């Protein structure tokens, strides 16, 4: 059972989306304001309309991300790439533009939930298989935590997935397509600048510890900083 917090002030959209999601087995909790959204508890996923009456949607997104690790999908009427990219920068995991179909939302929701759930591999049982040392950084796939020395670094689910993917083969160049497909999904139609935004965030967070090099015309490669 997936509990969805639907933050949407447009009654008609909220109603039809709520009914549609329920048909796919989601349990939907509806709120029409940012204040109610911040007061809400007990959900596994947030669907967040950026145009709200009482608060800027991006501010709300940032605040929700500060409080919770659950995936956030931003719903935007503004199809401009700027909003989308800013949305991802403030911690959203994916976005859909209006108008959208319920099936599209369901597909996105399932995809982000799949990505955010830890993947348990056979190696994890022995205790060391899920932990990877990257110079001063340590990445643990089972708990989805990353530390520099003994300090935990806060990462969004996407940032973790991206780092984890690049770390699978240290020093190897991955193409943008490989990365987008593995970290986002095969049906990702969003702006590819999204990838650069996430790379930029990781570079900031791991400055002096890890180096993400741009491989011109190809993609990126991760190395331990010298
Ligand atoms: Ca709205």
C-alpha cells in the first residue's frame, strides 16, 4: 500500500487525480494548501502542485525535502524548463507537466518508489558487500547513506542513485544516456539538464573528496580527488 500526499488546490484536478490514483490502489490524502501539507503525516510519496494559494510551491518543496526523505513528484502548470530544474534542485525527484494523465502519474510514482527503495543484493548478507570506500567517502547501498570521514552527507534519493551508479565503476566514463536510463528511467523525457544539475550538486557536496569529471561529448566519470 502506497500512501500519497496530494497537494493540489484545484478542486477538479485533485478530485479526478484522487479517484484515479485510488483505482490503482494508492491511498490518497488530499490537501489544498502548503500549510496543510507541512502538517500532514504518514505518507510514502508527495505529489506537489507548484501553484498553491498560500505558499510558493518551490519553497514548500524545499521545506518538505528538509523534513522527509520520501519521494516528491512536482506537478507544474508552468512547463518552462527553469521551474523544472529549480524543482529538482530543491529536492524533487521527478516532475510532470499539466495536462497529464493518471497513468503517467502512476508510472512516475512507481518508478520513483522503486528507485528509492534500497536494492538488496546477495552480497549484503556478508556485511561488506554493500559498503564502498571512495577515498575519504564511504557509500553504503544497503542503508543508502554516504559519509565523508565520519560525517553523514545528506543526499536526495536521486543524488544517491547517481553517485551510486557512477561509483559502480570508479574511473569509467559513462555516457549521459547510460546515466539517465539507470538513474532516472528508460522513459525519461525530461530536460537532460537535470543530469547536469545533479552532477553540480554532487560536485559541491563532495568538493575536495570526489571528482566528477566531464568527459567531453560522452558523459561523466567519477574519481577520488587527489
Ligand atoms: Ca494550483
